[in-house]
C-alpha cells in the first residue's frame, strides 16, 4: 500500500490561509449578526482588503490541494503519513496567531481603538472559530491525501507512464547528430499522395 503524501509546506500553508479568511468571515457573522452593524464595524476596523485576501487564499488553497495530489501520484519514496492531531495543531496555531495579529494590525492601521477587540468579543469568538475551521481543514487535507494515495495505488500500476529520463534519452537519440535536419523522425514515410 502506498503511503500518504507529505502535508507540510504548501498544502498546510494554503489551507491555513483559506481557513484564516473563512474563519475571519464566520467570526464576524457570529459576533456581529446584524448585517448593517457588521458592515459598519468591518469598515471602521480596516477590513477593506478582505475580498482581495480571500482571492489570494483561494489560489493558495487550490495550489496546496494540487500539491497533495501531485505528491501522491509522483513516483518514489514517501514520508510517512502525518497524525491528524499534529496537522490540526499546526493549522490551529497558525490560524489563531494570524487571526489575532490581523485584528490588532487592522485596528492600528484604521486608527480604531484596540479595546473594542475585547468588548465586541470578536477576538475570543474568532479564535474559537479558527480552531473549528482548522480541525475541518486538517480532516479535509487527510482525506485528500488518503484519496489521492488510493487513486495512485489503483490507477498508476495499470498506467505505465514513461520516466523523464527515458523520454529525454529517446528525444536525444531521435534528434541527435546522426539524424536528418529536415525535421523528420527516423524512417517515417509520408502519407500516400492521391
């Protein structure tokens, strides 16, 4: 049985950034349920960048998911699978610290007082939401890694892909010094003329 691909690096970072943005949005939906008041609070506390950050986080998350699939399909040895608790802990730590840091920096840049972080309960709610989102993200990454490994295990043995070295050797032999310069490959004939 193939081992699961590594989940460090881009997969973890991409999902942490997507989780950070999702948790950010969910935290404000929970902490400030009235849409008009929430729009006022978000505008007052410097959240104008959030749509752009969401787009960047989506790109990073998709790249991270692609990296998991590519690592599972790539030939060669694999690092052992990572425990769910370690992955969830790493995602949770990154997301909680990033959320707290973002909230402080947003308020400093917008000139909003930091004391509202505690009075609006946004910091506590946001950190709790980040932990829940991190747990869901870790479960998703583990599922994607297992599914990709099973796909590689069942599909790749039947599908014989040429190795990069073999393709380069074939290409260099076909286009080497002894071949014609007219662009033809080997002794291939042209189609019959009508």
